């Protein structure tokens, strides 16, 4: 029988590809009319690229990615350099590839590989409303009322997962109070002086701004986040330029020049959920944001979904579906909880502190060598 994967984003397609290459038949049920990612640039760390390599699509993603030279943390008020992490030969020898890429440039190679594998059935306009299961299998009930039968079901349907709603029943995601404004700027609109091949993050009091090139150098990704106490979730709402800028003062000259280049902004209010270990209901299991949504501050949302996919594919055994899904949850729950904790901690203590807390952050980074930074990243990238 077939494994059903609910959701055709990065995590869902990676799961389908991994299971297919492990010999399983897979049906992907995507609610939208096409397989595509919402959003723009993401950072993919070495742990993400190792998983993409394991799935056989690492080279294709690398070919689409921008291989940045360095990550820089600067003061958002003065512009002063606080810390830098070179993605040089020493970093690559220890950990591997670090690059930035448009979300669709990760999705497309996964989608192509799934289309090329006869064991994967890709279905759009197939939103799932609920699931039912018995001793022999599980049925996904589509919004149309049609049933789709399988031996197991993987809920990879994102932050507001329908599968999680039934499996866990813990309501809506937790609003963080942070609002992110995103813009994509054509590279030809960017002055040469602002085109360093780096990821730059300007950290200010209760805000930060991130800037890097994506899409093979054709565009620049701009993400500006403010800790403004937002309480109502937003997802991709168009916002006027003046409304965005009022959240980012004072702002150093370079960051202000970057912000001024944006012509179209969209806003998201960031959400996550506290870690849980209840990802499984017999033949049904959660994956990616449906299981462990995290704030963006460790740049690990997509990477953790990819790790989930390979782990689940390796653990899955059609002769013991429930037992193999339980092993997957046991292998993944502690690590993803740690990523969740670190993501929140970075937003609070690295990206948004003010006054004495900001001075303590600066002193901490000043005391660390590049080797110290590598040691602190070993648990994540190593």
C-alpha cells in the first residue's frame, strides 16, 4: 500500500522522495492548485545540504544557490561590526556548504525528482479535511469528501496543520509578538557598494534587518523584523513603505539605504508552538512545521523539516508502521526541541536586546574566536 503525505512543500516532497527511494509507494496530497513555496529567500546550513545530498538533489540546489563568503552581525544603530563568521575553507572542511537560496530553488529539484520517480503520485487540489484509521491502514478524507487510502499518513501540512488539529488538538499557533516585513529587490536596483557577497544582519533595539542576494544574484532578499507586541496573526499582508519604516528607528546609514530600496512589502506575524512529543497517532505522524514550528532566528525551519524527512524515510518499516513511526519521533523530538529553544533565545538575546543587554551581547561575541564559534555550532551543523 501507499504512504500518504499531506502537504507538498519542502518537507512533504523531501519525505515523498526519501520514502520512494527506500522502496515505498507515496501519494502527495497538496491543497493548492500547484506545487510552489510562499516566501522568498532562506538560508540553508550544512545540515540541510547533507540531507539534500542524501536525497540526491544537493548538487541541483547548490547550482541554484548563492554561496556567500561570510555571515556578519552588525549594530543596527551605529553600523559597527559585532561579529563575523567566514564560510571559508575551514568552515566547509568542518561542516560543509552554507548558502542562501530562494525557497522555490529548493522545492523545484525535489519536485523534479518526485516527478521522475514512478513510485510518487503527486496530486494538487487535494486538501485534506480529516483522517480515519483502522488496524489495516489509514484514510485521508479530502475536502471534496473523497477518500484516499494508505498504509500510513504523514502530516507535513505546515504551521496550521489540519492533521495536527485532529492528532494533537492544541488550537492555533502561539503568536510571538514579532512582525516580519519582507521584500525582494531586483539586483539592478542595488548600488554596487551594497552588493557584498555576505549575509548581513543589523541588530537594533527590539528589531533586526537581514540582507542577502538570492536567485543566482538576480534579486536581493530583505527581511526586517520588529518586536512590536503584535497579537493578531498576519500572513503575507501588503504593507505601505511608511508603515514599515516607523518600526526601525534609529537605524544606521547602510541599513537605512537598504530599506529605502524596497518598493513592495508584505508582513507576517511570527508564530511557533511549544515543543511536544505527541507527534503520532498509530499510523499517523507529523513532520516539519506541523510537528515543531520554530521562529526564524536560527534559520532552521526548512533544514529541520529536511532532517525529519530523511529520518522518517530511514526509520519507516511497512511491516511495523506504528513502531517505526514511534522510532522516528523518538529520534527527532529532543533535537527539534533544542532548535526551538535556541531560536527563541537568539531572537531575545542576540537580535533584539537594548542597553546593557546589548552591551553584554557585544562583549560575549568579542571574546569568541572563529574556533569558538565553530565549537558552539557543532551540535547543529556537525
